């Protein structure tokens, strides 16, 4: 069985999968979000997947709404469509096509953390593992049966950006394994246990604010979950500060939110234990190691 493949993706997370699928099977058409106006010069900026597709000489289409390309999609007779953080809902118009299997590369072990921000939510929840699931797309959000999944370990020191990169390469491996099974017609999708589903809501501004009434372990997990984007912040001396890296501190205690400056260190007390800040950023400035930051902050 030969595969005619459409690839739907947008951010950096999806690029390793695109490259591996094209190298192994060939991708016929890539769909990505339309170029966006950049802040500087208001130039159109193509998505990472769009750029990678052009480097690979793959035809790229960027409909504002995916439904706009239905006639083209149907005419091309794709038999597999791979979706990886595309950024648009796939409507029944496409899912009802009898000749095309829509599969998704999802960054969690389903049914846990369906939705928009599975990596950050799993880290903020202090999960011991996360992973990749290759699932068949259904109308209900991330509810389709799973073909393959694989997990990786997590800790409160796991950083969101690093885990995202790790999962992007794991996803590229699993999608190749999945396509091999599909091509040989030796595959089996297994229904999720919907009673165990949890949902990863999009990260909003309120999530970025550090709550010192949590335990130090919870604060550390949250700070690292939002590293490098969007970062976690708190207010100190009428200044908004973002913390990107920290460690557990058990030798200092105080009221939640109390800041202790101790020999070039910034210790901040939590409900239980404290954190030792290692990397910080003042609003509008570059990230700094804490000793460098404190020298400038005092002056």
C-alpha cells in the first residue's frame, strides 16, 4: 500500500515529524497557518513548518480556514493526513472522507491532558511522566482511539521548552512507526478510557503569576513548566520579575512571599520550604543569573 500524505502543522514542535515523514515516505502537500505580521517592520513571517516544507521542496498551502481547501483536499485523494499542532479544528467535512485517515501527534499520554497545553499542564501538575500519543482524530477534542504511545520521565526541574523539544523528536519516531503499521495494514487503534480524561487548558496570564501560598515544590514545577515561554512572574519592590530557573531551599523559612537576600542569593519563602532563585529577568531586560541581577538591582 503506497501512502499519499498530507501534513498539517505550524510550530517548531512539528518540524522533526515533517522531516522524518518526508524522508521515509514522502509528503505530498503541507498545510500550515498563514504567515503573520512580525512586530518589526510588519513583514510577513512564515511558520517553522512552512519554512521547513519549502526547504524540502514540498507544496505548501496556508488557508485562513482549512475548510477553504476542501475541494483541493478531496481532489488530491490523500489517504493519510498527519496533524501536528496545526492550530485549526479539523471539521467533519474532512473527517467523513472515507478514503483518508486523519491521525494526530499529541503531546501527552491520552486520555490525560487532552487540549491546548498538555506539556505545561503536566509539568505544573508535577506528573511523573508525559509522552506522545498517536491517535485517530474524532470530532470530540483529542478523544480518538490511540495507535501508539510512549512516555518519558518528568521532575519538578523539567523545563517546558526542553520537554517540548524532546517530545517533538519522540513524536517523529512514533509517527514513522505508525505509518509503517498503516502501510502494512497491521495496525490497531485502541479506544481511550474516557472516564479518566483530563483537560489541559490554554495558559493564560493568571497562570503566569507565582502563588507563594503553594509549596516550594509546586512553585518550582510551575516556574520550570513555563520556561522559556511565557515565564512566571511576581512583584518585588514595585517591579515585575520573571523567574526562569530555581531550586529547592530547605534552610530558610518565613511568610509566603517573603524575600531573603543572603550572600548573593535570593531566597523566597513558600507555604512550605522556599526556593532559591537562579535565573531571573526584570521587565524589558535580558535574563540574568541571580548574582549578576542582584548587583545591578541594588544600585
